[in-house]
C-alpha cells in the first residue's frame, strides 16, 4: 500500500487515513488523503514528513502508529517507512519477528550509509496535528532506551490511550 504513494503525494497531502473498501483484498488496505489539517488524532492515519538523518541528510518518511496522547505507546509502536530513489524501506521495531531483515543495519544499507550516519533520526509533524503533544516531535533511535518484554508489549497494546 505504501509503495503506491509517492513523495509528491505526501508533499501535497501529508496525512492519509485508512478506510475499508469491499472491493479491495483484505490484506490490501486503502488510504485516502485527509484534506482538513491539522488533525486532532492520527488514529488510523499515516503522516508523511521530511526527516533528518544523523548526518544531516533530509529524507522523506511516512510515520504511523502514533497515539498523540501516549508518548510511551507511540515510542514503542511507531512505524516508519523511509524513501530513497522512489523505493520505500519499512524499518522493523525491535520486537518485530523480521527485525534482523528490516532493522537499523539493513536500513543503513538501503540508504547506502553507515548506521551512525542514519541514527538517530529526527522528525517533526507538529504542522499536521493539533495540540502540541510531545510525541509530535521526536527521534528514532537504532536501539531504543527501553525495550519491553513480550508481556509488557501486550499490556501496552491494550492500554487505554
């Protein structure tokens, strides 16, 4: 799904919302642009923005799984796709089963850089979302400061926002 959207799509419409389409396959979720910005929530949304790599290089990225009122939840569940030459790379989170295939080292390789040139990655989506919540501006680290156990991940997933 993300592969069908381009940098131009995100530069024109930074926020895209998922929706159900009976004609689509179950594993192929559809998105449409959100025209009324800034939004109050990113629940069920993707947000495109320029990020800044550790070496100062700007890249386009798409962020999702952001709960604006829960910084801890967002920090652990944030999903990021980074664009390079028309291709997207989805960075795995430390607990994802395919972390060794889509982790920080593989992202650096995808970008043709060293890992220390890529991380930490800075982002700022304050223009797209109302409220000034701390999670709207942050950093993506190669190794998070806090790693949760499987039970803690499940509990955080089920936590009220």
